[in-house]
């Protein structure tokens, strides 16, 4: 990988800033004179508003403004928050009820914003909120993934938002009718709360008629477009910035009501207004993740080859459509429906339901972890029912090496792959041969031990285009302006490292500029594991533009023809000239000659296709049957990420993703009561994974370079989570199988596992 990044494990340069308390997060940089905004939220899940009287609150000490839906409407603010819908099977569009910035007429989930109070201090705003008179007629809450019950929206009287399908339903049924054996399994995927280290926050200020919104999000251009529409402004009247961001994971990739509230309040008052979520309100109001139930079915021939695959899913949207709520369990789920297996006959049907709960949207992987979880759970189940080794069943059904590029049943074009090589490596790396000995040792302690395999593939999502701009400064430093947005992944390190590799400019002279819609013309933000691949492609195009611009200038300086000048990633050279300047030296020469046109270079590039990271996760769990406690004891990952710019950062991304997967599998679970009250609304009740819940995650790679980009790279940001869910779940069921357990759903908390063991013992009698 000599030309495209030197694949060196460079430590993150931004960590010095973060670890010494010098990060610049949105709550650190809000203007000192900013007023504080507090959100008055619905205390019930479903009700008709009968009284909303804020008169006393408006007179409270320190209060400058109170906003209700009526106030926003009167000001001409567009009330409906953007959301995407999918087509129904009958050709109509999925339901698209309004999601208002502030509730009007009804409230539909506990925590829904009802009013915004702006005061000098947060304490004053909270005190004023206690003076709001809010009365309502409570309605029945709809909490299950089924039609019927009290209608949440007039647009979906049966509470079903959409009924979507993809594939050939008739051909799939025919394949099942002709199958030698079929396997069916219902698989639940529990709802989680994202809980980024830094809660959501934002502030807004106006300079004349220009809005500046600073938000800890995952990109600025989508947010800018939505502010333009909501406030009826021109694009040059809106600036959106993202400062340092303490974790996003998909949850921060879309608009929230608070962004509009602070913007309108700042416009009315002529002063900056800030809002920072507290952990409790984040748990009530942040978009949740997952929350679906699927019935998966596999058809096999007599040789244990898969002939068809069918999935019917019911997914929870929450009370409203969030930005990507409808596409995630439909279109994004379908991207990797059949995973790494060579099957062309498939049917995926998804029904989405509204419930009186917080919205559900993207969470690390967004549809792909859900799809792989379903597929890899039923692959393990099929191996047991067919009496085939689960590793061999996967090998038998892998897409063969000579079939790439491979068009999947759902339209994806896998460019390359060598799944056999990766799985063989995982078998050695995880010491599968030693598992029996480890299981015997666990049994000697009175514990159960299980091993689980997940072979995943992921489709890189998001805009395939990105741009980059490089500017040379008088002090000998360089800025690179990028269209993606770091949420903690180490972009400042990897982008500087990559530009340094391509140009010879020392990495410590390169500054990465991101997250400012005034400084950067456009960009795709961060999401779908797109960032490094798309951004580095744009950087390569910009380097080419720099070389093309510098070459004619240097031809005069070197006294040679342009065609004789080459650049070797460090210096320009030409036979017959002793002049061998670096990029920085050329820029210095150009500045001295008044050639300012040579000091800024920009380019845009578009990937010709997606890349598809894939790999094998092997988990081993130990279970104490007396208590039901699950310990993830060993964890090995072999990934095919193609070529890597910085293996250390890639491994860090995998570690983080696996931690989130183990969290969902073992400890995390959102629970509502029948009235829609959130029972897991604090860390006293919602169990985040802790250090002692995590094993050491052993990481290795078997690169098969992608052909869909010049660097041969494949994204890695979400891969850890995509593989972790099924690996852990399969390991738990493997440990419990001999105790009569045949169904095991996440999360594997001690109580749930203990109950599974009791049920298994009864079933075995």
C-alpha cells in the first residue's frame, strides 16, 4: 500500500486535547451572554391537550420568552420536522403525519416538547416551567407492534405506518414448497437508548438577518437546508457549525426540535440562546435504536444449500417518523439481506408501526446490524436442526471467490470478497480447536460455556461524493477542509496522515478544518461508515489538482517542459534540473511571486461504487447457571477492511463497536409500562456495559482490497456492532442448548437467562 497511505499505526493527535480537558464542545463554546432554554415536556404518552396556559410562567423571575406551537406558527416557522417515507406494497406512500416542533392538539410520547422557556439562568427556566398550567384528557397508549388500538395519527388509523416489500414473493414460496427442509425462527431485536458520552446540545445566535446554529451533530449541510426551509431564509443567511462532538452513533445525525427552538428564541430576543440536554431528558427524547421482531425462514435442498430466504419484520417507529425511521428496517436492512451467502430467491416484508414511545432511528449500523443479526441467528439455528457444523454450513453457502463482482438478490454489487479465507483465519485466530478443552474447564467450575460465530457483511452508505480543499498559509502550515464530521473517530489524525502520505507535507503542519457551512461549500457529513473512504478519495483528487496547477508554474522555474516534471509523493523532479522542491517550497515560491491562485486547491470526487467490509466474529461466553450471569470471556475478530490507512484507529473503531454490540446483547434494554411511561429513564435502571462486562477484543485483518475506490479501502466504523450481536447471542444459545433451551433473545441479563434455564429444565422433563 505504498502509494495510498503507509498503513502506519499513528496515535491520535486530537487525544492530547481531549484528555487534558481542552476539547471544544458545544457547551464549552456557547456565548457567555447566552440565555438558557429549558424544554417543558409531556408527562403522559398519549393525551389531548385541553389547557396550555403559560401566562404565569411568562411573568416569572428571569424569564425572557416562552414559546408554544401557537407562537411558532404565528412567526411563520415551518412546523413539520423532516422525515423520509417508503412506498407501500400497493404503490402508495407510507404514512407521513406531521411531526411538530412543539406539540399541538395532542401529545404522543412521554418527553415530547410542549413549550420552551428561555431565561437568564437554567434554574429560573426550570422554576418557570413549574408554573405552566397543563391539563389534558389522557388517551389509551398504543404500545405493541400490531394494528388496532387508539389511533396515534389520523393518517394511520390502524397505527400501521407502512407495509413494504422487496423480492419475489411467489418464487420464494415456490422454493419453500419444493425444499428438502425448512427452518423458521422468531427473532427479537431489543430497543436501546444510544447514550453518547456527550448529550445533545446546541446554541443559536443571529448577526443581523443571518442565523448561526452550532449543534453537536454529524454534519452541517443537511441541518442548514432544514433551517433554510423552516425559517424561510436564503442559503447565505444560514451558517451551521459542528464543534468537537462527544459521540453520535447515528442518533445525532438528524434534526431535533431544540434546534428550531433555540434559533427562533434567539431571533425574537436578539441574544444568543443555548440548550444542553441533561441525561434524563436525553433518555426520554433522543431517537432510540433497533426495536423490531422478525420471523426468518430458510429453505434448503438435500445437500444443505440454501434455496430461498424469507423475512417478515414488524418494526417500531415510535410516535412519529424520524428522519430515517422508515427506510432503516426496509431499504437499509435489505442492503445485506442475504449477507455473504449465494442465494437469489428472497422475500423481505416489513410493517412499521407507530407506538406512544420516543422515535426510533439510526443507531450504529442502521439496518445492517439488524439484518445480519436475523440472518446469522437463523444460520446457527439451521445448523442445529440440519445436524451440520455451523462453520461448515456457512462455508457451503458462501458466495464463491470466482463469482465476484456479485449482484445480490436485493441489487447490491459486491465488488470483491474472499469469505473462505477470512473464516479460515478466524478459526485459527480464535483457537476453535481448543474450545472443547475450555468448555471442559468451565464445566469443572459448574459453569456453562458456549461459542458463537457471526459472519457479517456491511454496505457502506451515504453520499458517494465528497470534496476537499487544501490551503497553504504564510507560516508554512496547511489547512485541509473536509466535508465529513468527526464524532470521535480520529479524523484529524487520519486525514492529516493521508494528505501527508500523498504530498510529503509533514503531518504536524496540517490542520483539519471541518463542520462549518460557511467555510466548506458542501459535504456529506458522517454516517454509514462513509467518512474515510469518501474523504480520502476527494483528497486524492485535490492532490492531483495541486500537481496539475504546480506543474506549469514549475516548468518555468526548472527550465524544462511540463511533461518532464514528476511528483514522487514528496518532491517534484525533472531530468535536467537540480531543482527538487517540496509542496511547501513550491507554495512559498508562488507566494513570493504573487501567485495567490496557487495557494488554494479544491476538488470533488465520487466513488464509482460501494465497498463491503466483512468479517468473522467469534465470541465465547461463560454462564453461571445458579445466577444466570453471562460473562463474555473471549472475543476474536478477523475483518476484511481492504487496505488500511491507520490500523490502530481501525482497531479502535472495532473495539467501540463490539462494546456497543455486547452492551445491547447482555445489559441494555428499554422498558416502557403499558401507559407509555419509560421505566428505564436513568442509569439506575438502564444498564450500560461496564468495564467488567467487556473481554479483551482480539483483532486481526485479512484484507481483500476493494475495487470501488482507488485506495482499496472499505469502511470500518460500524462493523464491530454489525458482527457482535449475533456472535454473542449464538454463543449464549450454544451454552444453554444442552440444558433444553431452544429460544434465547437479547438482552441476556441474569434474570432472563436464569428464567430460560428454568424453562429449559421443565421442557426437558
